[in-house]
């Protein structure tokens, strides 16, 4: 089983719908991150969390919210999805400030 | 974090060394150089990182110039499976804001 698991892996939804992407990890890491990737581009940081209940905005947090209710789980929500949120979303974890990032396999979201 | 500049694409013959350059002329003294790669649409994978000295691991070697304004990632014997987008990132390994920022990267194509 993967150390960082994202669900769903693929989702097609309609404009205005609420969507939640889930991330769970078995690595015991304290830090978790959500990134977004548009086709042919690099990754942009949406939100990150250094511990349970700790939430920090990244580069592109508008239109997104997150929840870190347990160390192993970090969920990303789109309250009212819009087409330009169609992208590949990655969750990542890291232990402390200097550890390497471990990424999940990605969640491909399409908003029609 | 210091900004990095990488060529958008490179080709390499299978079995030959792949040398991927990265310019980070505004790097600060406490910023490390990290390399990640992303194969197709999978989650990025950590390769190597360094501060001043050259580093080597089972995947690659990292050569950092003496003035630290540029670096080169070396894949000594590239295989077809090394075809990926390679990201060079510089960041401070301390503090609360040590987020990893991914730019466009270099798309390496290893050809038979």
C-alpha cells in the first residue's frame, strides 16, 4: 500500500458542486501539503499544515479550504467548484523542516 | 526562496550521462538546492539535495559551483525510465515558511 493515499483518484463534477479530496498517510509525518498542477506547468502550493489544527495558506488558497483533524489526514475542499479548478491535485507529507517531501499519486479533478 | 532558472527541455541518449543545469544566482547562504523529478503525471519524487559540497546517492550526483549560483544534476547512465520533468528548487531548511516552490522544470527525454 502507498504511504500517501489520495481519494478519489479521478473525479468529474459540475460547476457549483462541493468537492472534497482526501489524503491519508502512514508515514507518521507531522507536515502535510496540498499542491495543484495545471497541464504542462509546475506545482503550486494551496495549503499546508505543520500539525493537527495548524492551517496555513499557500500561493493559491482562494476558492479552497482544508481540514486537518488528525495527524494522518488532510482534506482539501472546493466549496463551489468552477471550471478553472480543473487540475491534478497532489498531497504531500514531510517530517520536520528538513525532510524530503513524499507525494501521493494525485487526484485528477475535472469541473464541467 | 531564491528563484531558479532551468532549460525547458533536454534530450539524452540512453546509457549516456544526463547533465541538467540550474541557475540560482540569488541564492542565500542558508538555502539548500533540492532536486525532484516527476514521471508523467505521477507525484514528484525526491532525488537529492545539497548546500555547498557536491553530493552523490544511488540515483544521481549534484554538483554545486563554488559561488553557489548554479548547480548541475547528473544522471550517470540515463535509461528510458529517467524520462521525466526535473525540478530544481532552493529553499531555507528552517523556520515556519520553508515551503517548496516548484517552477516549470526541465523535461528530459531519454532516447534509445
